[in-house]
C-alpha cells in the first residue's frame, strides 16, 4: 500500500433519494455535478485538528496527506476545510481527491490521490533543482511546460505526480506520431507502432491518425484514474537481469543498472541482462556503438 496511516473523520454527505420523504426538513443542496445532495453531518473541524496533531506527534516523518471523502466529487467543501487545517499545521504536501479526479468511484479515486501525495514531493524537488539552474528573470518572462501522461503540456505550477507517471513514454508517442505523418509513410495511411525500450521497461503504443486515450489504468497493482495515452508497459528493458530459476528462464524485474550494468559493459561485477542476450544473438552490433565501456571507458562492448 502507498499510504502508511489512515484517519477517519466525522462528516456525512449523501445523494438525495428520488423518493425521499420530508425533504423540506433536510439540508439539501445542489452538487457541482447538478445532482441534489443532503448534508447530514457537517465536518467536525476540532476533531480533525486533534487527529492531525496526534498523527504529527506519533509519527513526525509523515508530511504528505491524501484527503479522500466519499462524495467530494460533487461536494468538495469538506476536503478543502481539512486541507486548510493540514497546511496550517505544517503538512508540506496535501492532495485532494476532488481536485485530482472528480469521479464517483471512491476506492480508485482514493488510490489516485495517494499516488499524487506520494509522488508530488519528488516532483517538486525535481522542479526546484531544474528552476535553480536558470536566472530568476528567465522564469518570470518565459513559459515553462512539462509533458503529462495524456500527451498534453502543463505549466510548471500545475504539474502533478498522478498525471506525470507516463509523461516520458507519452512524449515518445507524440514524437513518432508527428514524424510518421510527415514521412512517406503518411501516403499509405498505415497505423504506426511505437517500441520504446529503456533500461528497465519497454513501452509499446499505437498511433492511427489520432491519439488513443484511456482514463483508468493499473500500475504496480495500484489503480489510477487519470487521462493517459494508451501505452502498454512491460517490465523488461535493456538492463533487466536474466535468471534461471526452478527450471524456468526469467527476465527482471531486477535491473543491472548503469553501474556495473550488463556483463558486456566490461565493468567488474556486471550482471547478465537483456542487452547481453541481444549482443550474443547479433541484434546489437558492437562496431556501431561508441567505445565508452570498461574501467577506462574507452573500450567497445565485450561480446
């Protein structure tokens, strides 16, 4: 599980039933989706404050919160109240499910919110390092955008973890879709398949005149509700290690990394990997690789 601790808060909002009796005595309102809801119990802010204080005292290492309430897809006021209290108390990362994905399904919306709260601190540290390399005047006068999983761009202050998981592969899809439509292949109007093998994974996608999007996917056992280009990821890249276990050949998910890397990199302690297999099978040609391997980084791949 991505989350480490859970807190249950006292509040209750529920949809108005079509055959509800004594409606005039109920606290009804219209949600952001146009449906009618009943406010049965307002948020107990004192209770929330006490619970968050106890959490900080018990485990000071927890600095990220994912706030997920059942009907916040249509009524986000309670989530925003909890966010205000949490930020006032010093929690550095607070993610709201109502802001990340306004969809009905509570569990999957909650998992997506947890992913966001988990990844955002790393994203923000990266952005801080990136922006620190530029003069302040440059960032004030230049628009900076980052690729998202759906192939679109987000300004630097809107770039979040839950929408960035497949941003790299998505950039590849956008790139080859543009390249293929500008080439002679465009005359044949053929669909194009993208194959992107990295160090630890391989991403496969397809482009046929328009981008294919999905709005729900599962990555590493966690359901994520966020728009993404339809990219299938297999845990087998050039650095994925090769094993022979219990009478079966096995690939990954462990990686040989860049150092020491596959055996053919000539570094001490090299680990057998997919790159070694491709080299032995003749799929990689050492004469077409730069001589950057070995202890002195001046040798070719070692077949």
